[in-house]
């Protein structure tokens, strides 16, 4: 009888242990799922903008970027401040500060602008904002080349400035630096055919400069001068 009772107790203990493991696992899974869905702190992320607006001269540099902010977690993220720096440039170049949040990318006199203010990115949500960075007398007048640019952010749940995005700003595309205009932030590459046409047009222009005005053009100018003289005589 004793061996049978011992075997029965052992089977009951094994069944109880298995049930306990299942119950604990279910509890852990429930708590973890609740935390993941409702309480997990995520990351703030953004991506390289495909366009930008810029104006650059000796006393002021201003950039406007269309940025999409995405919160990867469940808890909302409070964005307190933003800043744009040029990490590969000399330290004497001041960072560009967040100065306004305009309503569109294209600058204009009738646009709506808001002063910089903290905003919230809800959990697992994304939102687009136009962020304008500016620094008077920043010491940097962008040249026609690519720049490494870094956007830094201050968020409510962390201390200090943190790197949000590093990308290439192609100021080569800026045609009118003293005019606030929109440009594509992509490398402008000509096809082989387009490059050949551009080279041919440049060569033709240079040859025309070397030869001076053509005989046909000179004849037209002489005829025009004669016509003007005749008109004066008729009066």
C-alpha cells in the first residue's frame, strides 16, 4: 500500500507543478503583454528630409525642414526642444536653433508661423512638422558642397540633448542663397546623354566668345544703323 500511496502523491505533485507552471506563465505573459501594449517607453525617430528651404548670407543662416516624428513605443513622448548642428565643421560655427514651426515648406508672406513650443508624439503614432532652424551670425555660410548635419532633441523622459538624426544636406542645390526658396535634397546627377549635351552647349558658347560677333550679326547692325540714319534724314 505504501508504494502505491507514494506513487499517487508523486503523480498529484507533478500535476500540481505542471498546473502552477502554466498559471505562472500565463500571468507573466499577461503582465508582459499589458506592459508592451500600454506602458512601454519607445524611441523617437525621424528620417532624412527629401527637400528643404534655405536662405544663407553673411549675417544669418536659416533652414526649414519637413520632418516626420515617429514614436515606437506605447507611452507618449514629449519633445521639448530641437537643434541643428554641423558636427564636421569647426566648433566656432554656432548651432542653428529651433525658431519657429511654420505651416508649410514654401516660405511666403501669407504663411502661418508659430513660435517653438513643445509637442507630444502619441504612442505608436507619427506626425509631420515643418521645423525652422536659424542662427544669426552663426559663422557658417554654406558652400556648394555636401554637409553632414545632425538634429539633436530634448525629450521629457530623458536628460540633456540626444542625437535624433544625422543626414547629408546638399547645399550644392542652393541656386539663390540670398533668397528664401525650396530645394530638393538629392544629388543632381546628369545622364550620359544630358552631360554630352551640356558639354556641347558649353563648347559652342566658348567658341562663340572667342570668335566674337558673326558676320551676319555685324551686317544686321550696319543695316540697322543705316536705317536709323535714313530715318533721321527723312525728318
